[in-house]
């Protein structure tokens, strides 16, 4: 395709365009030949196998050149060094510092942030120890049995995803739950089965102004107060926010407030006190093992050259597929039930980051930016949307995220999981041609009737996918895995010349929702029954 990607020469783009045309025109069997096992790289216990991507040596050579012109190591160093990499909000993006044990000063606008990070980390650790150890008790003097994290977006998705993923590491006798949506269903469901007198509620919101979170926080306050009284309810709250005034106004006790900073983006924040629910669920040691795993990957991102650098490879392949091969939909397929929230987590990370239509200088892009990302735990997906992946008219790319060790510990279970993942990846890449179908002895034995169905059995193949494998889903590996996707997302944005750290596109809808509320409330008073009130309010607002 013609391009104005801000990196790479016109000649280079022309060559890459020609490679893509050549490789997509070849039968998959001619691309996915034997001898591609070297197309893999490894770091922090994660093995990226990209042998099923639509690349060959010639295409890769030009892709390395494209990566070189994007100055990826410089971009990573700038981000990790505290440069203002989010210029539309005038902010650094220092999520990497949250998992960095270094103590050398790290300046943001002239202020060293290391001490703040260490202080909040120690505060979280002490709070978790006090809840687990029974020194921090409910208003009625008993141990907390349950925790509800109230938050949304980055203040929910990371904590939910990691808590689910690391369930085998959960401490006994403390159950952690999550409430995010505004409609009240998840809150009502939890309130119906938990005991408010033994429930701790974390209000998790970088801004403390998000309507979903404040609405659920007020629901929680009323529920807690009904059990332990208004005065006692405060004892059941903790909060994570940059907004100290709002935490004051809500009555969060001084020793249960955890700060975060404007140099951590919401979708990059599970390493900060936003991860308090994770830490309560699995304990500080495991939480810190997760930070350490992420840090190992951070070092790898900064130090490993291409073609060994995992996030650079993944960013490059994403640009290759989106820009040259013409795939704009990307499926995340974890072959691990415990990673069932990974697609949702990565949706926010990648789409809120790289779903942009203007470059850093505000000029519109004339090329596709971040892909649509979606997904589902592997085998469930096989029995649902894999039909489209294999034979549909959209060419969807995929990451198979595959732990080699089964959570049951039984080798037979690992074998079943791995055989499914690898078989699906092979079929996506290699497909099955009409000739192969017709040569199948079963089809031949079926005579004319079977031959008539031959076209239905063809799998076009040529659908690029990678396998991201690792030994087991433990805290360090999860940390590395998430850090890998964070860096991949940032590095991909360098090819597009966009800002991956802002999110102006979510503001307008939020503002308009808040503005609609008074009109709906006024009209809703005019009818006596609930449905009538709802209809009247929508009619009044011109929405019905
Ligand atoms: O709606 C988008 C968003 O602004 C996300 O970027 C953020 O993670 C989420 O809302 C929640 O924001 P907060 O943590 O301030 O409540």
C-alpha cells in the first residue's frame, strides 16, 4: 500500500508492499515450509514462536530496516527515563519505574519519584499484612472475609485479570471481588451474598470522578452503613487515587489511602497501588514476584537487540500485518482458563492506546493505526468463532498464549491443551487446499457426494499467528507477559507517530452522559410507573 507512515523511506515501503503481495499470493504450503524453527525469540521465560507469520528472510530483512528507522531503543529509553512521552497531557509514562528496584534518582519535572514509589509500596505491604494478620479489623472488631474493588477501566481490568490468573496463589480466608459497571447488577449480586460487617471496599479511581465508580462507591457506603452504621462505614473503606480532596470528602481513613501519580496511565497502572486488590488476593510476596517478572522483561526490552527483542518483534509483526498484509483484527487466544480476562485487559491496553486518528502533531493519519483486539479462552473459542478464523472472509491475526504446564499438574491435561493450541495454529497458517481435500482417502471413498462438499472442507490458510508459550502461569511470568504487551503497544505507536498514552476519545461520551442525567430525571418524574417514567425520560431527551 502507499504510505505516509512517519518511519522508513518510500523505497523501503515499496519493498515491504511487494513482499506482502508476493507472500499473500503464494500457496501457504510454499510459505510455511520446513526450516522455520529459528523464527522464535525468548525472554523472561516467554517464548515467541513467529514461524506461522507471513514472513520470509527477505521480508524480515526489510522489516528489521523499518524497525531501525523507528529508533525503538531510543523511544524505550526516553519512556523509561521519565521523558514527556505523553505530550497532549504533558506527562511522563513511568509504569516501568513501579517495578524497578533501582534507587538512583528518576526525575519527573525535576522531582525524584523513587521515594514516592517506595513509600506507597511499603504502605501497601503494611496494609495487606495488617488485613491478612488481623490487625486491621472491621468496625465490629472482626476479621475481613471479603474485599470488593470498585473501579473501572484501568482501575479494574488489570486487578481482575491478574487476580483470576493467579488464583492458585490466593491466600485462604479472604475473597476478592470486583464491581465496575454502573447498572448496579454486580453490586446487587455481591451485596446479596456477602456480609457487609466483614467486607472491605477499595474505591479505586485515578481521578475519583468516574461516574461508574462514584455511583458504586455510594451504593457500597449505604450497604455498609446499614450494617455497621454511618460512623463505622469509614473503617470498611480504602481508596487509591491521585485526588486527595475527593478521598477526604468521601471519608476514607487517612491510613487507608494510597496515592498514585499522573505519570502512570490508568491502563498501565496495575503495578501501582491500583494493584492493591491483587496484593490482598495473593499476598505481597507474590505481588512483588509479579513486579520482578515485569522488570525482567523491561530490562530485556531496553537491552536486547533485534531480532531477539520480543516486544520489538511483536510490534513490528503487528505493523506488518496491519499495514502491509491488510489484517486489522487481532485475536488473543489464551489456552488457559485462568487467563480468560486477558483479552479484555489487552483490549483497553491496546485499543485505548493505539486507537487514534491523528499523529502527535494533530495531523490526521492516512493509514490504519491499532487493530481491533478481541478474544476468548482457547477451547471455548474453538467451539464458537474459530469457524470465521479458519474459513471466514476476514483475515484475522492471532496470538496463542499457551502455558505448557497444566493447572491440574497432570501431563495428560497439558498434552490435550497443547495439541489443541498447536493444531489450531497450524491449520490457520497452513490451511488445507482443494487438492489435499480431494486426495483424502475418506473423501475419495465417499464418491461424488463427498467430492461435492470438497470446497466446504477447504481451509484457505495463510492466516498469520504467533504462539507465546511459557512453562507455567505464575506471578513472575504473568508480570513479564503483561509488560511484554505494554512495550509492544508503545513500540507499535512509534511506527504510527501517535500518542499511546492519552485517551481523548473516551471523554465526549462521558460528558454527554452526565449532561443527559438532569433531563432524564426531570421527565422521569412525570409518570407513575417505572417503564412509563423511563419511556417519558427517553422521549423527552429525543432518544426514543
Ligand atoms: O474511560 C476511560 C478511562 O479514562 C480510562 O482511561 C481509565 O482507566 C478509566 O476511565 C477509569 O478512570 P479512573 O481510574 O480515573 O476512575
